C-alpha cells in the first residue's frame, strides 16, 4: 500500500510538472513609450504560431508551451521587443519604444546601415505606413509631399510615371530624377516594386550622403528596402483595394448655344460642313461612359526559423484611365530568401522580382486632347448613318473619338531583377559583402492606324508633343500603317565591399572599402514599319501582310541608328565613420569612377565628401535642462557626378546621311559628319554644402530638422553652337555650363494629444529652393549666353517661344511678349523692347522676362487621428510661388476664329476684331500656387477575429478631394521635371478624384 501511494504521488507530481512545462498562462499589459495602453498590439510566442492581440486596455493573456518561452511584442510604428520568461515571469508590463522617434532607428545609407543618431548627413526616412495611399501604380507618387525638397508632379494618366526632382534641377541634359537603389541593387527601375512590398524608403539628399554612389548621384539617391521575413513569426497577409476614378475638373468650353450666340453677336457664321445642329461636349465624348475602375490585390507569405527567413508575394494592379482605351495593368512576383550557415556567420541571400506590365495608350493621345477642346460643339460625333463625322476641308480638324476608335497604341514590358548576396562575418569586427545582380527589361511596342487614318494625310496632321519638342507632320501611309519594335536592356552588376565595425572604449569606427562593376546593354532589338494592308483588323501583329513596296516613296523606319549601345561603369569607394563618446561624429568618403560614355581623355572622375556632427545634448552642460531630449548640429560638403542622359556615342564622331546634292542631272544622297567627337568630354560635377540641425523637445513630443544647402553643378554638358569652319557639324557636346541651387528645408513632427482613447499626430515639411543658370558658355565654344526655346506652335503662333536658357536666370524662365492691355480700338497691345506700346510686336525681339516656373515653397502636411479602433489620416500638399504658362488658354482665346474652333466661356467678351488677343504673352502666365487635400483615409481595425485571423482592417480613401488655386486651367499640377517646367500646352491628361475601399488581413 505504501508503495502504491508513493507511485501515485510521483505520478501526480510528474503530471503537474509536465503540465507546467507544456502550458503556462502569462498575462500583462502593453504600453507605448508614454505609458498609454496599446490596443491590438501583437503578442507572439517565438518559434511558434501561437499569438494573441491586446484588448482595448492593452491587456493580454496567452498560454505558452513552456515556462522559459520568449514572447515578442510588436505594434505598427514601434520597435519589436522580445521578452524571455525565464521560468518566473507570468505577469508582465511591457513598454514599447516608438520607431518613429527612436534614435536607434536604422537608416540605409548605401553599402551599409547606420543609426539615425550617428548620421552626419541629410537623410529622410519614410516607413511603409507613412506613404501615400490611393490608386497608385507609380512609386514616385507614394512620396508626393512626404519629403522636404522632393518636388513630384503627376497627371491622371495611369501609363505615365511621375516626375521627381530633388533640391532643384541640376542639369540641362538628362532626366533630373534621382538614382534608385533597391535592396542594395543600384540603378533598378523603380516600377518593378509593388507599393505593398515596401518596408522603408530612405532619401539621401546632400552630397555627403550620396557621394558613395559617385557618378550617378548628382540628382540624389533614393534607397528602397523591401519587407523581409521574420524568424519569430509565420505570416500570410492580404492587402487589396477597389476604387473608382472620375475627372476632377475640365476646361469651361462654350456649348453650342453659347457659341452660336457669340458668333451671331459678332457676325460670324459656321460653315455648313461644320454646323450640323449638334450640341456636343467633346471633352466628355473622349471619356469612358462610366467611372474608371482601379484595383490592387497583394498576397504575401513570410516566415523563417533560427537559421533563415523568406518572403514571397504576388501583386496584381489594374488601373483604367478616364480616357477611352487608356488602361494599365501590372503583375509583380517577388521572392526573397535569407539563409544562415556556419553558426550564422555566413548569410546567403537570394532575391528575385519579376514585373510584367501592359500599357494601353490613347492613340495619338496629345492630338486627341487638343482636338477635344478645339472641336466645335455644333459638330456631331457621328453622322446619321453611324459613320464618324469629319470635315477635311478645315485643315487640322479631326474627330478625336474617331482617332481613338481607329488607332491602337500598346506597350508591354517584362522587368526581371535577380541578385545573390553573401555576407560573411570575419574576426576583429570585419564583414565581407558580395552582391551579384542581373537586370533585364524587355519592351515590346506596337502601333496601328487603320485605313481610316489615311484620310488625314491631306489635312495636315501634326502631332502635339510634350514641351520642349515642337510639332511635326505625320503621314499615315495608304490603307493603314503599323509600327512595331522590341528591345532588351540588360545590366550586369558585381559589387564587393568590406565593412569594419569596431568600438575601442569611447571610440567607434565604421569603415567600408569596395569595388563596383556594371555593364549595360541598351536597345538590343529591332524596329520596322509597314503600310498598305489588305484589311483593317490585322493590327501591328503581322507586318508581312502589308504591301509597302507598291507605295511610291515609302521608306521603312528601322528605328534609331543609335538604339544599340553598350556602356561600362567601374567604381572604387571608401567611407570612414568615426565617433567619440557618441558626441563628436565624422564621416569621409571617396569614390573613383570611370565611365565609357565620356571622352577618351577624361573617363575617370573623383567624388569626395566629408561630414561632421556634434550631439550637443550629450554634453555635460545640457544635463540639467529639460527642453531638449536630442539636439544635433551637422555640416557636410561633397561632390557627386552625373552619368545619366549621356549615351555611348555622346563623345564619338558619327557620320551619316546629310541630305542630297545635285550631280549630273540627279539628286544624289550625301554622306558626311553629323556629330563631332570630343575626347575631352568629362563628368558634370555637383558640389553640395549642407548645414543642418536635428532636435527633439518636450520629451519627444516635438521632433524636427532644418537643413540649409548650397548646390552647384559645374562642367555642365551642353550641345554648343560652334563655327562650322572649325567643326563641320556646327555643334559640339562639351563641358562649360554652371547651375546653382540654394535652399532651406524644414521637417517637423509632433503629437499634440495622446490619451487612452484618442491621439493626434501631425507632421509638416516645408522646402524652398532658388535655381539659377550661372553660366551657359564654354570659353572654347562660344554659343551665346542664351537660348530661346519651347515652341508649342499653336494657330498663328509660328516662331513664338515661351522660355529661355539664360545666364543669371532660372531653368524655366518665361521669356515672351509683355501684355499691356487694349488700345482705344480694343486691340491687344504689348511693350516692345524699349517698353513702348505696340500692336505689332516682333517675336524674339520685343520679349521680356515675365515669370519663373520654379516654385518658391513646397509643403506637405499630414495629420493622423486615432479613436479607439478608428484611425483617420488627412494629408495636404501644396506648391506656392510658381508661374504656369497657360498656352492652352492662349490657343482657346481666339474670338476671330470662333466659327472654326471652339473658345473658352470667359472669352465671350473678347472682340473678333482683336487679332492679337491670343498671342503668347504675359497675359497667359498665371499663378500656379495650390493647396490640395491630397489624401483622406478612414480606417477601422477589428483586431483579432477568430482563431486564425490575427488582424482585419477596412478603410476608405479619397484622393484629390479638392484643390484651392487661382489657376484657370484643368489643374495646376503641370510638369515640373525636365527642361521645360511649368508649360500647359493643350495636352494635359485630366487629374482624377478617386474613391477607394480597401481591406488588410493578416493570418
């Protein structure tokens, strides 16, 4: 009996021990850094799928598998915090640190990472949850208004990417967009990234931050880091939305009754060919009959274990344009795997992303937009028999709906990026990294204009290109015309670098030494055109069906003879960071870069930088003050280069066809030089000096930074006019120009209210930049200090230009006639070059400087309100102090031609006798300032739902709810990039207002 009792006692004792080992209840509360409970925070048992979320009071209860388990606490916007139970902890109070204000926040700075507290340079970091929301297919739009000094402009066209300019334009030659680095791979096409896959974006602004990328960093660098799997949790997530887009504004054109009353009043008569008794709103006729639909679906899986992690996702984006036929779709698949080996000293990474896009463009889009506003409302879309109405007697008068119906314009792309990385931890604080990457962009483009278009050949069909290009006559062949091309661009990259991270007492040293090699092949493919097809429904898919040889004089267009190019970039770089007691910080970088696209005598360039910072809050004299919890002063200077916008042949001598000459009774084809060689062509260099201060006051309730910079580009490359006796071509691409940008940037963040149930967080960023072309000439190739440009060439405007490149003036300087009101006869008059009044001004002679397209102030203001499980985000964006040349308005201000083309409603008081009314002049330069409620999102988080769903959030978003502006055009957000900013020229794709409903689910 005693033995039986002992056995039973041992059994129950062992059972109780086993029960404790298998299941332990842990309770507690999760608080933010201010001690306020966090509802819906995540509590995960590390290494398992066992998870719970906190209730409204931040409390939780979880049963863990053993008493020594590790719990990981997480919440959006806060740093994850692991807590080991160690057999005794069963009631916990956890305080999470805010990731947005934590000085230990990791920042990606190129070939390494660093904590924000030790930065000596100007870097702005944006987390995924802070990016813009909406029907956005372009990553550039995600950053609109979010980063001080980043000027982003976009239209409503889903097939067109936004223009991005950081701290003002730095060159006259290339795209002014920044250089993108995605997960350490330099130069990746940003369109390959799904917005749902982004974890953080770091914008490197000053040269000290960007000089590590040397010859590609003159326009700034944007580092994109994608989401990675976690060792601590396995997760499946879905993010999706469905939205509707509608035109937010249109031009106020006269309807049939208004125009008929105007012509009657002024004794003007429609021709019978045009006046069919209709009342057509042509702007609406080219729109979809219903709202455009947008949708996005992203499914991701992530997880990992003790020695690796993975992330896989697939994203489908569909966005209809508001114009007929306009459509965009994209599918992005992504896989990232990190595997550790040799006691986690070696990490091997594999990243593969493939993006397939389909762009269905509006055929002859810009001409369609022009014709829609020019067409008379008394003309119908279709004739009684159902055919399209046309009047070919009127030159340049084409039915815009017919242009869309009878044309096809499509582009398909496949973008593949794959890279393998290796990171090996070595003794004494060294780490070796290797990155091998391959990028391939395949593009297939096709256009087809059926036999209907052949009718336009006799009516002078001009295209309507974006400024600064000028119009050109188009011929659509016979019985239909087609164009098709297919090109591949490939980039192969090898980067190898060694990091050293060492702490010696109060001294901290971080250094990187590396080598970069990149070879690029562009335009590997073909192009061909054809005409004279037997039927209209073949499209561009089978050029062999054409019979172009029977069309007299037809020449097949095989594309640009310079399409195929191969370039190579080689770089060697070093960076050293030194810190003493976390108070005094220094950084120095040096990169030596070589590029094959430049002259044989100047293919290598050096790009140095230096920066320093003083953490004032760490000084002893700051210990007894309670105002600043962080105060850092920093300064830097660096030089970067520009290799974009220059092709493999820029410095080469090229010969080709130069027309014909008459010889022995025949016109003989002439062959000669058409590009001069310049073996001394070298890098453009941009030097930036930056002084900044970072601060946090009132225990982190208010944070901010202020930066003042001076950026100057020298040796600016330009195509200079030269004496044709010295250079037969008459021009040469050479260094010589100088451009300056000076500005100030302010970023502020605050949490004015934070209680148990309600919080309000706000952030504001402001930026002001002054741009100036300091020098435009080269001592060896004098071409004058100014160049008139931008010629929209509207009716009666031949020879009229809108802008000028001029020493001492900014890029985007308007230079045109200066309007002086009307004379006694009601005729518009202008100031001549001597400021005398005239009604017969001369183009280019009687011109004045009359405004600047560059904005004086950029603003972004975001506000986030939370109430229990509700959240509301309201974001305003503004641009102030810039001018817009409304060439569209000028071309629609022609009362004397109201019987052949439509006019604006507010031109009704103009006299047809005023033949000067429409001239490009200061009369049509308007204030482009605006304040836009860009985004408003209301969401509700249900938290955990059932056993398997960890979080469910629904939301509704409205984009572009309203805009406050004095601008009379469709929208003041006209193109701010390129070399012709601020010109609205009859081709603005309407901005849209979006209503969107979204769902986020985490399993």
